[in-house]
C-alpha cells in the first residue's frame, strides 16, 4: 500500500530543493529533496504530491544474492589453511645429503619465509620457496648422524615440519653413488657393460643421462657436451670410467684426483681390497679378492725365484716398485738423570770466558817488510811554563847537535834500508812527541803522490843532499859569528865597569 504526501516547494536550486508540508493540523515538516527528481517546470511555491510504497519482490532477490556471496567467501577463505611441510631424504653419501619436500601450500595466507634447520640450528632460508622443492648440503662428516626440519612462516601462522634423521655413509658404503654418464661421445658396448656390472656390484644407483642435483660423479671420455658444461658449473667431479672399476676393486670410495679427466694414469695407486661393501654379490667376490696388488706381485716373484734351481732357468718379471721404504729412526736410550750435588762446579768450564782465547803456541805468518820514511815533527807547545835557564840550555844543545839529512828510500830496486830516527837528548824537555812512521808508496819518477804532490825519487835525493849540507854549514857559521859578537860586547861591558870602578876609587 502506497502512502501519499503533499509538499510545497520552498527554496530551489540546482542540486537541492526544500519541501514543506501544507497540513495545518499537523506540525510543519521540512524535507530536503534532490532537485533532479522533481518534475520539470517546478519552481519555488509549486505544490507537489509524493507517493511512497514498498517493493517486497526486489527485497527478497537482494537478500538471496547477499547470502550467496557470504557462502562463497567462506568456502574460499574460511576452509583452507597452509599445510605443514614434510622433509624427505633423496640421497645420502659420505659427506653430503640431498633433501626434498612437496610444493609449499599456504592457501590464501601470505608467505613470510621457509627456513632449513640442522640439529636445531638455523642454516638459512630456502630461495624462492614457492618453486624450489629440494636442496643439497655438502661438507658433512663421514658416518655421522644429523637431524633436519623445515619452518614455514606465513601470515596465518608458523608451521614446523617433523624432524628427519639422517646418517652419512661409511667409506665402504657405495650405495649413495649417483653416476651420470655422458653421451658425447658415448661409451662403447664393452665399456657400458663393464660399467653397469661394476655399479651393480657395489650397490650404486642406476646411472643418469642428465645432470641433476643428486648427481655425485660425471663420467665421460672427452670434455665436451651440454651435460659436461652443466656438471662443470655445478662443481661435480668429472672422472673417467676406470674410477668406478677402482672403487669396485678396493671396496671403498676411491679418491678422484688420479681419475680426473686428463689426469696422469701413473698417479693411480693400486691398493688391496678393504672387504666387500654391504650387499656385494657372491659371484664377484672371487674377482674382487684376486686383484693383484703391488705387495702380492712382489711376493709372487720372490716365491718363484726361491723355487727355481740352477739347472732350470726361470724368467721372472721385476718386482713392482712400491716406493721408498719408511724411514726407521734409531732409538737412543733416555739420558741418565744428573745429580747436581755430584757436580764439581770449580772444574766447570765457563764458555764466555774461553771464547776468543788464543793458543800460546800460535804464531802469525811472516809478512813482507814495508819501507818507512821518518818525518820531522815540530815541537808543540804543551802549555807548561819553562824556566829561562832550561830554555837557554836546550837551545845550546840544539845548536850543537849535528843536522841529520832525511833518508829517502827507493823501493824499486835493492834491499830496503832501515829508517834512521833523529837523535834525541836527555836535556830536551820540551815534550816533543816522537815522529810517527809514514808508509811511502812505491811510485815511478815524476808520478803524483797523495793529494797531488810529486814524490821525490832517489836521483832527486842525491842532488839535494849536498845543497842541504852546504846550507846547514852556512847557518852554523852565522850562528858562531853571532855568538862571538855577543862575547865581544860582553867583554867590553866588563872593561867599562872596571874602569868606572877605578875612577870612583881614585
């Protein structure tokens, strides 16, 4: 049933109209009404009728649509939740393990992180956890137990996987070997048959044709091909087929250094078997134990040589060189304990005092004589005051002393004469130092000596000797004349003094 109400249009503008009720019996009502819903031509003061009625059909349809929407939201976001991850062991070797898990399901939640734990210690986050479903851990200890688990963190909560207990293999357990065989170039039929027999004998897994995360060794004969490049990028050991044969022969995991592609075969050392691995077939035990080793070959050669006689020549192969024998160091008895009370410290030799001591019977080797030319050294003033009488007496003794010419030595020919030192007197008290010997080198005539001076030769010395003697005689004669003149003057003074004395006496 519809309700009809009459209004008077009051204020009217482009967006809103003010409607007023006209019933005087009732209180006035003011209603704001959108202008776009009014009939055309309406203006301020116009009277309009508005009817209001309910539509139950449309109301029921809207309620049903809203209910369906709620059910869809609950089905999509209210029933599913993230699943707890679960770890699985894909492969294990002596030093590595490969773990895998199902793709992560987080429903409508937001992923925060996926972390791997080892022995309850966090190792790190898994990169791209929505797509990566495996990981490889290397560098583990041989024959050691470990535990691993995953921790998934989302906006809906944290989910921890059950722990996975893993133990690495022993050196004699070869069941974890996962070989990938190259097809560039492929192995021959005989090589393929021998390789498959060896892998089956040691209990290894079926060989792969493509390199994967759990591949332990890549076997090829030439370094080429896409799988070789992939193995090289993943740092997987690339070996020759003989490596598998060596593992079967020795019954253990053999080092790959001597079996790398391109390695020198001489580096390969043949050892005896360490016993068959677990599950080794009985049919191949004889061939494994009968493998000749260096020790067995040498022992066989020695036995054949001992059994041979002189009449029957026997040709034996030379023994295989097993390398140098280990050195046996001589064992010396332990030193006897020293009793400090029995030591005679007085007879003990003190090393620092004896170091550098010279033997009394030691003689130096004879050396060649060297010519020495003496030089005159002028008297130096010692700064000590001297008495006038001592100075005068010393001067007279110096005047009476004959002049000694210098001895000039010619080292070119003849024996070396001894140097003559100038004579000294006991009355000389001027503290004149003794002349120091000077070594005169042997030079040719006219050759420059030290500091650019010309060294005199024997010929120059003979010519200069008479001149020096003559000059010395002239100087001595002049000194004698001076002394005589002084004596004459002294005599005249005495005579004058006597005459004056006589005059005074008269």
